[in-house]
């Protein structure tokens, strides 16, 4: 059971003179919870954006389920099976919670203008299926009671969950979460860890960027550490924690064994 | 408050809904005769108002649903009108039937919609507004100048003696008497417009509540997030331009047949801005709001036209300010007031949705 869901090799990206990513490679096994960590400005979000097609890469290749990901646009990446959430939550703020998740079904449904105008039976069936699936996902993330609320009226933690439900609606192979625990209190963070495990239990691989070291270390199966756009370490949480290169990147001295303190 | 539960009970009663609908239908059917007893001019004004509702509903797809600011929308109206005028008038001596030209006009306008949409896909907000503004002007200037070396549009003189619509043996341009009632041309056109309007409203409602409608809303709310949700924004935006333009073209064809005459001056920037004002004033994205906005902005200026002059005559004994000036003054004032006190429009869309939800709970 070491099937790889996503591999990237030699990925590079620069903005003007700044080399944001240099020769980054990654191999994520299906069903893992994979962590991506590194000090601020290490290139984590840039790497996310390259993976999800928001940025085009300068060089390197990405394969999803063994098939190369050619088109470098967000919609192509999503159709191929990579869904994401954003560091600064990007919901459709003025739409209802239910509509947000229903929009997530867009790429997996077909009905066009004429089917909608004529209300063809196929279109009505599809609409019913979209809504049923959206409600199912809302129940899964614990927001069923919020379905008719306006997205912007939700508290922060629930907005995060809604964004995850919306991403799950796209039937992803790989769910990429950009700092999902940022700004959450201890109990919200615990609930989030539970939710991420439940997502993995459904067979979806999770890739996450996170600064909360306790969260990452306890949740992830493997971790990749970036610093200045380069891969400096990769392995299980225990391996990464002991890696002198990681300790050096976080603390700059190599003295402490608790990288979390520096990042918190 | 004993009335509230009563209203609530009526609202939930299926029979009440049917009776209410029937009453509205009867009122809509009798409306032109009531107006005709005041003066045939009012039936014409009503028809123009309905054309503007059609236009506003089309523009609402682009501006209200997809959030793309279009200041040149009247160009599609012009395209539809000229397609009708060229194919059903003595100008080229072509007299094709309406059921060929109206859809053709919508189709040609749709093509122009894609033509405008394609190069402007990366633009947003102000920049898009400027390009669409230019597009609207280009179409008008073309219509003005395509009379030489080959006379296609007849330039500023416009095209006259356009065929009225004929359905079966009924000529919508003539007056006829059935069952003791006089059906004048405008009254017959009113019924045609009512039919078209019903169809367009149903199409709009269905589009709004569909996969495509949700994709438009997603783009309006957050384009990056929409793309990350797998929405092909290029295709979906073009679709909005194409749909909006088709409705514009359809209304243009109807306009040409009703007026019997088209010239470039009917399709200036003022008209574009007027239609946009109807959408914004009524409530962008809300179909009911847009209809109310279009009705208000079509009727109120006409009412003023008929009241300002006599009022000044009785008050001062002479005309101090031209009706046209006062009309635009009050019109501007009304717009400023609405934007100050109801920035989301008279009937904003989100509020209505919340009200509906409360009603269900």
C-alpha cells in the first residue's frame, strides 16, 4: 500500500530576482496526512499555489496518480483532483452556506444553459443530487444547522470548516489545507484535527501547511520542511524533529529540541 | 397585531396563491385598455417600459449575476434592432418573417457579446467598464457611417418603414376590432411583449437557480476562489456576455418592429447608462428589483413630462424651466437619494433571500 497520489520533482519558481522555490521534490502516499512546514517566507504557500495551478512553475514536473499535470490553471488542477483552502479564508461571503458547498460541485456536474432553461429531467435530478451531496458534506463537517445562513455571518472556526466542506464537494484525491488551524483556539484546533482524521478515513489524502507544531507533529504521517525555497528535510515527525538542519532553520543555533517554540 | 397572522395564512394558502395569480393576470390583460382610455400614448409608454424591462433583465445577467460592469450594453440592442430593420424593410427590399429575424437578431447580438467578452476577460471593474463603453460607442459610430461607399445602414437618417410583426393573419401594426373591443397596434404589441417578458423572466429565474447561475455568483463574489473550485471562468464569463447580449438583441428586434424606424441616435451612451441605472436602482441581481427599477425609471420621467408643464403654468402663469431639464434634475436627485439610503437598490437580492428563509422557518 505505498501507492503515490502526488509526486513533484525539481519544482522551481521565482518572482523577479527572488527564487521562491528551488528544486523542490515531494512524494505523497495515498491516505497519508502530509505536513508542509518551514519558517515564515520559506515558500510553503508558493509551493501550494504551484501545486494547485494558481502560479505556473518555472520548471519541474508534477504527477497526480501517475499522470502528469500539464495545464497550469486552478480549474485544471481541481478537475485532476487537487482541491484547496486558502490561508486567508476565501468563501463566497454573501452567499448562503449551502450555496458555497453547492458551487463546489460545479466541476463534477454537467448541466448547461439550455438544460437549465428547459428544466430537463436530467438537470433536475442533477440539481437534487448537488443539494443532497452538499447537505451531506455540511453534516460531515458539523454545519448542517447553518445551511441557510450567510457565509460571512459564521464565526471564524466555522468558516474554516465551510471552506473544507466546499473543497470536499469537488471529490478531491488530495485536499490541500493552507494553515487550517491559524487563529483557532485549543478546542477548535482539537475538533479540526478530528475532522482531518475523518477526511483521511474517507480515503482522501491531506496535505497541510501549519505553524502549530504540536498540531503538525501529532497529526501528520510525514512532513516536508522548506527553508528559503529549498527542501531541507523530509520524514516522519520523529525524524524531522531530530534533524539538525530543521532545528538550525527554526532556531539558528542547533541548541533546542523543540522547534515549536520558535514558530509559535 | 391581528393582521399579520392573517397575511401569513393567506400567503401559505395554495388557493390564495392561485387567486392572487389570476387577479394579477387579469389586471395585466386589462391594463392596456385602462391606459388606452386615458390616451394611446400611455400604451406606447408602457410598451417602451416593457422593452426596458427586457433590456434590464438582460443586463442583469452580466452586471447583477456575474458582476461584470458593462457600460455599452445598448450596443446589443442596436445590433438586434438593425438586424430586424435591414431584413424587414424596403431598404434592401427584404421582408423576412419575424420568427426568422428575431432569433437571428438575438444570435447576431450573442456573437457580438462574445466578440466583446473575449478580449476583456482579464479586465475587471473600472477597466472593463471603459472597454465596454468604447465598444458601445464603436457600434453606434459604425451605424452612423456605414452608408458609404456601400449603403448598409443608411447612416444618421436611419431606416424607416420597417415591417410590423405579422403573426398568422394578424398585423400587429394595425388597429382591429374584435368582440366590440378596439385592439390598436400598441395594444397588440403589448400582449406580444407580455408573452416575451414572461418567457424571459422564467428563463432568468431558472438560470439564476442553476449550476451556471451559481458559477456566475461565485465569479462575482471571488474570482480566485471560483477558479480554485474548478470553474472555468473564461467560459462562464463569456456565457454571461452571450446570454445578456442575446436578450439585448431580442429586445432590439422588438423595438425596431414597434417603432417602424431605427436610427443610431437611439443607441447612445445615455441609453446604456439608463439601463444600467434601472438595474442598479432596482437591486442588482434581484429579478423583481430589476423589473421595479425599469418600470420606475421608464414611467416617472413620463409622468413628470405630463405634470411639470401644467403645474408651472398654473403656479407661475408661464414656463420657467423646460420639462426636459426638470426631468433630468429630479431623475438625478432620485438616483442620488436611492444610492444614499438604499445602496443595494430598492429591492436588494440578499435581503429578500433572508426574508424568504425567515418566512419558511
